[in-house]
C-alpha cells in the first residue's frame, strides 16, 4: 500500500464491485478504508445509483464495519442537483421527477417544486433515474413535458441493475424509453460523464494530481476518471475480468486483483 498512500491524498471509491458485491463486503475493504483514514487521507464514496439517499449508504457501509458520513457519499442524484444548480436558473421552476426517494430529496433541496403526474406535463425540468414504480402514465407525462419544452436530464445511463435474480432494467432503460418516445436525448450526469467526477473533486477539494479513482467498470468508472483528468485504478472484483481489460481500448493507470492489494 505504501506506494499508493505516498502517491495520493484523495481516494474516490466506486462502491458496488469495489467495496461490496450487492450485500457482501469484499475482503480487505474495511481494513483498507480504516488504514487510509488513519493515514489522514480524504475519502469519497461514489455511486451511479440515484434511487437511495446518502444515509442509506452510510448504514450499508456501517454494517460492513466502514464509518462514513453522508457528506462523503456522492450519488448521481446529488451530482444531478449540483449540475442543475450550476447550469440552470431554478428560482420558481418546477420538475417532474421519475426516480426514488434519494433523487426526489436532492431535487427538492435545490428549490425545485416537484410536480405529480396530474400537473407534470407543465414542468420546466424532467429528471429521470431508476424508479421501480415506473409506468406508462409517468412515461406519458414525461413525454408531454419534454415535447412542451422541458429540459430532459438523466441521472445515469446504466441500462441494467444487478440483482440476485439476474439483470433488472436500470435507470438507463427508463431514460431510453422516454428518448424513444420524444426523439430527444437526455443530458446524462452520472459516470462515464466527467461531471460526476468533477462534482466529486469539488466536494473534497480534490486536485487531479493528488486524487485517484478506484472502480470496477472500464466504460464507466475508468472512462469517467480519464475524462476528468485523474489517475485510475481498476479492481477485478466487479464486472471486469482480465480478459475484458486486455480487449478494451480503455486502460486504467493501475490494475489490482482487489481493494486488498492497495495494501
Ligand atoms: Mg461498480
């Protein structure tokens, strides 16, 4: 670990596939995080999932023996709120949100009024993430609003969501259905878009040369890190195998079998 500890001050960790696999912690995750903390390093946890609140992840990590405060967790929902605040005038504006409690809370927190399906077709913004209660009515209202001029934002473009049963449709599949209906493309915020990483860097004042991103997906984590100009470490405990790495054009700066090899 000495090498990485000396090289970097700020560590951005993707969570699923790096710290845990669904509900099982990955060996060494707790020890590595605690070591980095004791060495005075800054740590931020990242997820493309916009459904849950940061508190949900605080609890999940705590169950695995990792202590984190909500402001050290960046979801694509929070990054979406940061993006809207930075790039749009929000005063007096309304939003039709398709997503979970995490996304609704973040959008409310920046002062946008949330509209229901009754009035959503008049919204200024349509903001879409993973929603397990998605249905035709929501797709219809989103479509009418976007066709009426609403700005169309997607939290992340992950088309699938890994579950115990296999792959479920992800937020990206819901966004794609509305793109099909409107013939418009959503502005996407989450990885591999670099805004997600820029938001992370802004949150803990992470300067690129001193900051490293640790992730398990080449076309998401590693690509986002590269676009944002920071160093990247791929771990092979998630979706990427060594064979996939060899075939890919996207190359991380370093590759480890798992987070335990940071030691
Ligand atoms: Mg991951």
